[in-house]
C-alpha cells in the first residue's frame, strides 16, 4: 500500500503540471486583461504595470516564472486586490469554504446513508416511495434555485436566519443546508440501490442464518458492502464542496475561495484564477487517493500492488 501511495503521489506531479499549463494558456486566450478599464490608463503607467507583473516578457517566460514561484508555494499577487497576494486571500477564504463544505458533507453522508438504508429495509413500502421520490426531486433542483428560496423564506420572510454575510454560526445554516440537500438526495439513492443488492448477497444471508441480530447484519455486514459506491462518489464531491461553491458563496456573500474565483474571472485576475485551479486540482487528487485507500480497507478483495 505504501508503494502504491508513493506512486500515486509521484504521478500527481505531471498531472498538476498539465492542469497548470492548460489553465495558464487558456486564461490568456480570453479577451481583455487585468488592467483593462473603462477609462484606459496612461500608456506610461500601463507600461510600468506590465513591467512590474512581467507582462512585458514573452508568454513562455511568464509561464516559467509562474512555475518557479509555484514550486516555492507562491501563488503570486492578486491583480484586483492590490494589497493582497493570492496566498493571503486563500489563507482567509479556504478555512471558510472548508467549514461550510465539511459540515454539508458530514450532514449529507449521515442523513443520506440513513435514509437510503431505511428505504432499502422497507423496500416497496410507502417509506421507500417517499425517500425515492423526495431524493429524485432533490437531485433535479440545482443549488442556484435552492439558495435564493431558502434565503427568501428563512432569511427575509420569516427572519429566523441571516439572508447573507458571514461571522456567526447562524450565517452557516442556510449555506450548509443548500449544499447538503442535493448531496443527501444523491447519497440516499446510491445507498438504497447498493443496500438492496448487499442484503441479497450470500455473505449477508449466511450472517442471518447464523442468527446474528438485524442491527449487526445491516450495520456491519451489509453496510460495509453498500457504502462502497458512496465512497467512490465522495472523492470528487468532497473536493468540490471543501474548495468552495461558486453559486452558494456568491449568493450568500461568503468570503470563500469560490467567491474569489468568480471575482477573479470577472476581473481577469490571472493569478487568483490560477491559484483556485491549483487548489482544486490538489484537493481532487488528494481525495481520490483517500477514496482508493478507504475502498481497499472496506473491500478485502481490492489489492493495490
């Protein structure tokens, strides 16, 4: 297993290089630049800015400078927030995104697995139909619809929770609920299908034949097999949630890196967009590796040589 982990970490380096290369050159193909304003700057000022940020150099040389800084952990200065570097913005924004995404992921995992298991144990009953119907409805509703509705109902009309902003635990409730609801629906559907199949498997039938209690049969033997599709799904989902939701953070005015990504894209802030791409890519690679390790732990038939 250790050799496999080291091999995966080594293969992550060329993967990151390809991602950074594509993102670097693609963002520069977009029209406009970080210093394009409605009122054009004085040519001398523009020339000084380009020299300060290495824009006066050939593109390949700019790329080489960026790679050198990235290798040292320096994501560069922010062009739209002149008093901050990208590292400064992520130092404050990433913990916020991780808090919201982590809570949403935890709630979705617990509630989704419980609902899916309950539906599988009560297959073809009203409980099963209700869980499946609600989950199907929840999957079809996107977050950019859920977020304004929750903000309007609980924030504006009822006044129970803040409709936006950041600072207290009350500000986390609506964003976390918005992120968790679709994931609850997806995880419930995955768990239900896998649990029905697991309950019909030979090893679960054998456990029942030995007279083991239902909670042991379901909670230990069946759930261990049924959770595998959920674990596979959680890899990219965890990376997406923990690195910030563009829609949710923008609607609720949360200072996470998802919101910074939108602001950077609109303002042609090359380094801010590149930094977000690098962070998301690292999270995706890391969580896919964690999923593979957990998968092998849950399923003894899986071996990584």
